[in-house]
C-alpha cells in the first residue's frame, strides 16, 4: 500500500497545488463533491490523480458561480450534452448579469454627476434652463386630506417598488405640485404625487416623462415644507413680471437630503416649472 500512497496527494498537498484553502477541500468532501480515494485508520486522507482533475472542474464551475448542488449532480452524470447545457445556461446567466452591471454603472454615473453639481449651485436665483426629457417614476396619487403617516406610506412604497425594477435607487426624490398653485397664489398647495427620477426607462408601470423644454429653475436650502410657499411665490412673481406662461406642474426635487447629511439646514431642493 505504501507504494500506492506515495503517488497520492494529501489534503494539504492537493489544496496547495490548486491554491485553495485546505478547509475548502474538506468542505467539498463534506458535501460529497470530492471524496478522498483513501482514508487511513489514523484519519489521513489521500486523493488520486483523477481527483485532481475533478477538483479543477469544480473550481472552474465555481468561477462561473454554478451552485454546488448543480456541480454535484453533474459529477454524477458527466456527459458532453450535460456539460454543454450547463455552460450554455451560464452564458445566458452572464449575459443578463452583464446587462444589469452596465445599467447599474450608468445609474451610478448619473448619480455622481448630480452629486458633483452640488458644488456649483447658485441659490435663490431664478434660472432659465433648457432640459431634455427625463424619466420620473410616480407614486400613487396623494390626497390633500391624507395624514402625514399615510403620505409617508405612499412615498415609501414608491421607493421600495421601484427598487425591484431598476438596478440602483439614487438619493434624489421629489414632489409634483399642481401648476394652478403657481397661477393663483391664493390656491392651497398640495403634493399630487411623489416621484423618483431615474436615467433609464423600465417596465415600472408608473413611468412619466418630464418633457424636454425650457424650465424656470430655482435652488434653495432648508426643509421643503418650511420654504416651498416662498419659492413658488418667487416663481409666480417672476412669470408675471416677465409675461411667461407656466405649462407644466411644479417639480420639486430633493437633491441633498438625509442620504447626504444629518443637518436639515443643509438640505437642498430644486424647484422647476416649464414655461413658454
């Protein structure tokens, strides 16, 4: 037996040869993926040459994130057809994963663009800005009679549901306010919808497009509920003074908020309305 054992690999030798931790090899053994050819009375374990090939196969499949249970099934049913089917399935899986990674990278890139813009904001000035179409994902309608807790439930549902349809939620969040409150300063102002702006269209059912065009835009600091009346009035007066007609609802976007600071005085909002 000694001569035979001399041609076998101990657990440590095989693990070192394949550059994996010894405990990984023992774990695969416990799952029945690769069992030593010889286990001596003293507990020493020995693997033969073909088991090296089996381990190479296991490690290759793990690089492709093939589940261990699927690998174990294949090792018991090796064939050209089964191997091809597994690898074809992995190719499809990786294609989907690659698309998801690219979408996530694009969302992250646009989020960083927004963050970088925070350093150059001009506050409290009315700006005229030309924008392209933007995708907004809307909440359920918000009733002016709803209490704070029910409104919070609607905004939370929007965020959670949207996360199932896009690769990455970003820190921005917003409110849609009826444009009539801009035309008539005496009208009560209330939120019609909450929204999340995103950069790629998905199959999320509540997609709305904020149309490209010219928008009056104003940035302000502080808590939304303490300031929005003041700045909506500012836009209203600007429209009247310059004989501009608002043609969209009012979009108020939180671009620096709880995600970025614990100081509510440092919150930043952008308020926009399209004009002609």
